[in-house]
């Protein structure tokens, strides 16, 4: 901001006055320039060569209880987009989830 003003104007205390103005300006505080470097160009994701080597796993929870189950474990393959939906409960342990994964996928 200082550089833009000092291109055309100058007076004693110009940097101090500009600093005070920017600190008091609501719009200037909301629209601050980023100090970090830009992220750069996006890189393409690596495409899997075989199905079921790269998986996406997620849960759907807080469902109504049906047959004692109130959650769904969703397992999706990146390459084929094939998906498995496995009924489970919210209180299932890590060991139980590993067993569900092994038996159903």
C-alpha cells in the first residue's frame, strides 16, 4: 500500500499516516494481501494401475437404527469407482472395523 501512494505523493510521515489509515480501515483489514508464497500449479493425482490398490474409506453415521445397525462403512475403489456399503454400529471398535473390511471387501 505504501508503495502505491509514494509513487505519486510524499510528505513527512507518509509511512506512519498510511499505517494508521490501514489499521483503522475495516475493508483493508478484511482484504489483507497474503504474505506467504502462492501454492503453485496443481499436480495431477497418480492414476492407480490395478483396482483395489487405492481406496477411499468413510463413515455415514447418526442413522436411524435398523436391525441393530446405525452407521454405514463406505469403501470405494479409486480406479473402478466400485463401492461397498457395509452396515455397522457407531460403537464398533478398530478391531471390529478391520474384521468388517476383511470379510466384506
